[in-house]
């Protein structure tokens, strides 16, 4: 039998028959991977185990607790050495000398002398103490035996047994023997357990002081966020502040700068400490480096406040708990307490909380008010919350102008005598007239007999920068501008008059304004306010405009508040709020009262009153139609001289047209395509042109309605 032979090699030439033989290609299996040596695998396992997070945590824990014990022993030894020697006093003397405080150095030196004298006296007493101790022991033993024998005699007389004379003495000897046996039993275990108890005590001391390197501490302590404020951290931050004289003085102090610090006190959601700066270091050098100081204290810039108290060469640091200032405060008492009322004379408006967490209440009695800040930082809400509280005093009257006009003050309709809402020049004109009417009321009150009392009148203008920047001018003979900051500005002069004399007769000016500049908040106006408050601002120069140089030099810094994040937080400079002694301002986190809650409060305020009719501003174009009024006064005459038209308009409605000039009449007719023209050399108004303009306008209105 023939067999087919299969070649395992590719032939170099085709077969003779022209048909290629079947070829089977065998692909060999890949070579097995070389085994990893045992030492490599062991090394990898060891590396994985060593670098694993659990191993690291265990190593840190072991190092931490060992160092707690070691450093705890060092701390105890240091305390014992300080107690036995004058080392503590010598350190304080060196620290006082380095700080330039010679009085403190002399006081500590006097304390050191008294300590040495007392120690010498104790050592001299030791020379006589053995003899005196032996005498005391002998006398004490004799007296004790005598007392016991006397007690035994009394017992023997009582019982009639002579043997009872030694019973108390025998019982005492038995008790002493029992104590000796107890000590013999406990002594051995105590010697074994004692060292462990001592190590535990040393560990406890080191643990409380966190006496271990930073890398060995737990994660929550090792993290920079929320690091507790300790004296060493404060001194280190001051040393690294970049003030050469301060760093050099701390280095020369024997106590490493600890003598500069007062006690660290809990203050609200943070801590507070007074720092007495050494000689050669000024307080403004520390104030100017607030950001670096905050970063060295592991805080954000807005979480550290540097103020200057009354003490010389002293700065007061308030350091917030990490993230505490980002937490909202509670609701306003105006919202939670439906029974709350107000007292303009003696009461204080619940405005918010200070940084300590204490309630911040503001007295509004005879104080002009200015609240400023960047846009959308809570200015209107902060100003409105004061007005809401004061509205609960039914004797208070309001004249209000809201030059934003989006309804933020709409809930005062029915409370305010006048409420003007809108941002146009016409609204500014009406607000100016409102303030001028308050000036007239102020003058009337001033002329009243002495001793006359008047109800408080609050003249409130929100977005007052719109009034100061208004380009509108008066018509007719009076061309005075409404806006501006010069003596001919109607709004500016009205505000100045109220600032000058209104306080004495309870006519008060409240203003809210945005982004203050010299143009939209003149110097004389802002300095006329008794209470000045500012939310976040962009620059220090704006902060000085808002609060004044004294407040800013004393540490007030609304320009360091974070726009958007610190919404509702403002810096207040006023004698109407409780400010810590030595400070010139107070940072307040105001309560937020939304529109619904504000309406509920105003409803309560309206219930206290008999009813108030609120006058609102209506622009002349809305109340009067100039073109229709012109047609009315022309009547059937084909043409009327412009002079006569002006006279007839003034007689028809003096309030609307009494100040009109020829230019105002020409502008109204030109806009309607009914311009006046000359006839026989005299300017006239044609009845046909006015009628045609009215017809065309009414026709366009009908067409648009369809």
C-alpha cells in the first residue's frame, strides 16, 4: 500500500506536475516564562508590606507613642528642674530684656531673689531638722502611749478587769502589724507594676502636649486644616512673619517668645490672644502682613483678624476655627419671635452676631446711617432688617426711596408715608423732592417751642449712588442739577442739611450705596453718618471711604472680605454697637431675612398702626399726556402763540407744566411731529398739526393692539 508523504519543509521549486504539494507548517509553542527568582518575589512582598498604608500607620503609631513617653519624661524633668531652681525666672528675665520691657525684667528679678532667699531658708532649716524630728517622734510616741494607757485605765474601771488596761495598746500594736503585713504583700507587685504606671504617666503628659514630630501625629492633627492654636504655633507664625526686628527679638528671648503672649481665650467660633510686641516692632508691621500670618497659622486670610487694643505695642489676634465662618448663623429674632416689639429711644435692633458668636445689636437712636459695599453682597437685606425692626415701633415714620426698583422694599407699602421705587431720572427727581420735603419738616420742627418732642422720621434712600450720579437738571429758571456733589446739587444739599441739623429733632438720614467713590458718595455725605457699615469692598481706599481712616488704621478691613462668600458680613464703625475696648470697629455677620419673612414682619407692624396711606411716585408722562393737554388748551383756535400755550398749560396743571420753558414745549411737539412754526414773525402752534399727531398716534396704537 502506498503512503502519502507530507513534507515538513517548504519546497524551493514547484513539482513537475505543476501542482504544489500540501504543506503543513508547525508553529512551536512559546518558550515558558522564566520563573521569577525567590529573592525578587520576597523583595517585592517586603516592599509592598513596608509601603502599605496600614504599615505606615502602625509605624507612625509606634513612633508617636514611644516619643510621647520619651518627651513626656523630658517635660516632667524640665518641670521638676524649674521647680527646684530659678531657671524659670531667669528665662522670663531674659525674655523681658529682649522685649525691651525693663519693668517686667525688674519684677521677675525680684521674684528670683525671693525664691532664692526662701530656698536658702529651707536648706538652713534642714541642719536642725533631724534633732527636732527625733524629739518630735519621741514626744509623739510617749504621748500616744500615754493616751492609750489612759484609755485602757478607763476601760478597766468600767469593766472591772485589770487586763483591759493594755487592751488599746495591744490593739494598736496589732493594727501596726497588720499594716506591715499588707505592705509586705503589696510591695512585690508594686515594684513590678510601678515602672509601668510611671511610664503611663509620662505617656499621658506627652500625649496632652502632642510631644512628637509632625510626621508621627495622627492625620487629623497632622493636617494643616484645623490645626489648634497653641502658644508655640502663634510664636512661630510671628517669628516667620518677615519682620527682622521681631524675629531677632524672639530668638534672643530665653522662653522663645512665650512671654509676648497673653492667655489664649476661647472667643466665639475661634480663639483670641493679645501679643505684646518687643521694642522696635510697630503694630502696623504685623497688620500689614495679615495674609502671611494667617497662612502660618494654617488659616485662610479671612479667618484671622488683627486689631489694636488700648495697650501700647499690642496687637489682638482673633483666629477662627477652620471653616467656622463659612457656616450660616441662626435666623433673626424678628422671624422667630412673633411678640417682639421695638423701641426707637432705648432699644437695639438685633442685627446679627459678632465673630465671638455674641448677639450684635445696634442702637438707631438719633444716628444717621450709611451702609455700603459691592453689588450683590447683602446691602439691601442688612439695611432692610434695621428698618423692619424699627417698623415695630408705631411712632416711627418712614420716607423711602428705592432707586433700584425691583421690589426689595415693596412690603413697606402701607407703612411708609412715601415709597418711591425705580431707577430712572424721574425717580431721582421724586426722591430728591422727598428728601427736600424732609428738610422742610426738619426746619418746622426746629422752629417749634423748646421742649417739643417729635416722632422719629426716617428718610431712607437705597442705591443712593444713582441720585448722586443723576445728570438731570431743573427746568424753568431753576437749572440746578439734581445729582452731583457740589453746592448747587439739590440731593446733595438736602442730605447735608439733614446731617447737619436733623438729629436734634429726630429726622434721620439712612443711605445704602454701592461701590463707593468720591463721585457717587461725596466725602461730606459719608462723614456725616454716625453709623457707618461696609460689606465686602475691592480696595483699601474704598474701605477708608466707607468707614473712615480711624477705623481702617485700627484694623477694619472690609476690603479683605471675600465677595460672594462673605455675603452679609459687614464691618461696623459706630458708637451705637458694643465694640471691645480699644477697637475701632466690629465685624458682624448679619441675619438673613427673606422677602416672605419681611412681609410677615411688616404685617405685624401694620397691625400696630391705624393705617398709613403710602404715596408712590408717578412720572408726569404717566399721569399727564402733554400732546393731549396741548390740544386741549389750544381749543378751536387755528393757531396759538407758543407763549400763550405755555401760559395755558401752566394754568391747566401747574405741578406738571409750571416750570416748562419754550424748549420743553418744542421738545414735546417735535417728538410728535407737530413742531411749532413762525407766523408773522411769532412762534405759533397749529391746531391742525397737533390734531393730526394725535390721530396718527392713536391709529398706530390701535394697529399695534390688533
